[in-house]
C-alpha cells in the first residue's frame, strides 16, 4: 500500500491561495521532484479544473513558459490524475480518473493500488481526508509570507490534534522552507475530545473564583486527575488548587502545567485561554491584596 502525502504551498499564517508565495525555478523543482516520486496525483474538482485550464497548454507548447514550468507540465500530462467530484463525470485531460461514491473507500482503494504513493494537492479535500485518518505524510513548502486572508488550512477543524514527527526541514535560497512531517506512531497522539470537554467547566470555575463571581469552596469536588478547590494559609488567604497543586501567587503557571501533564493534554484552546485569563487576574488580585497597607 502506498502513502497518501499532502503537499501544498502555504504561508506562515496557513493561507494556501495559489497566488501567494514565491514562484521560481527552485520551488517548481521541489514540486516536480515530489511528483516524480509519487505514483499518482489526487485533487478535488476545483483544484483539478484550475490545473486543467493551464498546464495542458503549457505542455503542448502553446503558452510561453520557462524550462522548469514546461518540465512540470510535460510530466503532469503523463502522471495519473484522480479527481474527487460529485458534480462532474467527464474528464478529458490525459490520464484523468474520477473517484466517486464513498470517499474513504475510493481513496483507500487508490492507496492500495499505488505502491509509489499518492500526492494530494487540494486544501479542502485534505481536510476531509484527514478527518478519515487517510493522510500519512505532510510535505509543505512554507513561504515567508503572511497573507492575512484565506483560504487557510483546516478551516472546518479536526476531531482532534494531529501530532506529527519531523522528518526534515530544508530551507530554499529564496526563503521558503520545505517541511516534511509524518503522522506520529504514538497511539496517544490524538487526544480524546472528552478530556478537553471535561476541562472546560473546570477552567470556567477557576475564572469565576478569580473574578469573585463565586466564593472559593474548600470542597469544590474532585476532578478526574486531582482535587480542585482551595487551601488556606494561616492568614486565611485562599490559594486555588489545580490538579491538586497549590496555585499561589506566581504558581498558577506551574499548576496549569501539572494539570496538562497529568491527563489534560487534550485541553481545548478555549479552556487554555480561560486558564490564562484566570492566571493573569489571579496574580493581579494577589498583588493588590499583598500590597495593601495594614490598618
């Protein structure tokens, strides 16, 4: 079975608009080499039609193009090209094939039949295939650009974080960096969504306590990986507990770290930001309390 490799030009802020980025002989040579190493190309209909409208004419010599682009176009003509579409059935471009019906089954059959691997070049299709756990490797050409607009990678989200292993990082002379990642073999690399969901109410509770919206409850209850409540020093000041660790002034960072390391790797961004807000306000309130002159 061949690997499915997702490869795309992308800016630092994740934009894959084909008009952004650097186009030169070196970047074109990078993608030509990837195509040479793969047994087939895979696109969504929109990307396919964009390629179809330009490259066949370049390959036929009807459009002036530098040698690197002409080489790409000629090789692309001969390469098997697969298209995922539910609205189009006719694909006259040389060596074009339709994948219709069940997406998972169709792409898995393509992988099984292509030992040299399949090169995926559509951002929106990649998000769908990643949700089906079909992508094995990622080879991005990251350009030194901040586009400030879309389309961006994975706009629709994923069911969990993808942990990747870095295989190589190769800078090009003009500034882009060729990044090669592989899906991590660690079975715990994709966090469980229920763990993240469990942390959100706790994070919200921390924020409410810090903001004074509810009193600190010494018996706030147990969490999956530790008790979250408070402890009081001899002066009666309450210190938050996060995963059983005291979150005294200056210690919330450590307590949050402990919470994450003891089973909350799946903390959602919302929960993390809530904790960060609580940390900042907690420090401010503690500083204000400790700096008030005694009467």
